[in-house]
């Protein structure tokens, strides 16, 4: 970019052109539409850092600093991969952490040492007594075995793909489906995938189960 052409910055995801070689953070708040009282967080450079309203940034051609702005005056904190981050809202999304930190999809995020990674698109609460600790670890290959609940009993499936008949056999071990014509068998489930969290299966149906999915298998005598 030629210096005579001005400069550009990014505010809340929108590119804004400016002509001055320096910009105050109060001006960033003005350009964002928030105005006087607000918080500016700089998000380029691999972390989120709060900057004071009276701080001035010298702009450089061919560089585009990025900012997020927030209403209010409370700055919240978290720690990501050992670095302290600042944030102007009471929560931050998992996707924001990835985007700002330059964290790829081949890495999982873990909060406060949890055994399970953060769900994609989840939200991290920043109003807790202690700032959340986010660690990045190489993603673990998807495990073939899946824990589910069948008729109130936890069962570890050897594979995520099961059929109606598999579930009946697990609920009622030793059932001979070929000779079970005198009984009506039903299989229902909940806590399934977001596109179909609840439903039922018919004979010969197959389903790819999720961790923690709950199945109810019942058998009643036909009248």
C-alpha cells in the first residue's frame, strides 16, 4: 500500500480505511459505533490484549491491525497456551480462541485440565472466580469404542455403527430375534446428533451413535 493511499484497520471484523498515520483507541471506539465508554482489545499477533482508550497506534503501510470492541468497562481474563488474554465480554467462543490464536483444526482445546476437549463452537465463561486455563493439544484420533447407555446401563460399544438388532441383543442378551415374533420390540434414543437428537429405530435400521447417547429397548407381548 502506498502511504498516500492511507491506511486500513479491522474493527469487529470490518475493514475500515483511515487517512492519519496514527490512531487513538478512542477513535476505534468511535468508528465501531460504541462511542465514549467501551473496551478495545487488539486481536492480531496471536493473542487478545486490552489497550487503553488514550493509547495511540502508529499505523504501518501493508499492515492491518485488528480490534474487537465491547460496551462497558469490565475487562475479563483467560490464559491460552500459557499467555494471558484480555476480553471485553463475559464469555468467549471456542472459535474466537482458535481464530485469534491461529490454532488449527488439527489441535484440540482443553479447559482447566479437563479430560475431554472443548466442543467446537462452545462458549467459555469468563465470569468464574479464576480465569479459565485453555491448553492446546494435538487432536487424538477418534476412538472406535463409544460409551452409551442402554436401559439405564452403561455399555461400551466396540464401534460407533450399530443396528436395531445389535441394540436388542445388548439389552436382552441371548434373544433370538428369529423366534421373537410373539413380542413387539421397540428401540428409542435420545441425546443423539444435533440434526436428530431423539428418535426410534425399526428392524434392520442402523445408526452411528454418539458418546453418551441413551437408548431404551423394550419388549411387550403382542395381543
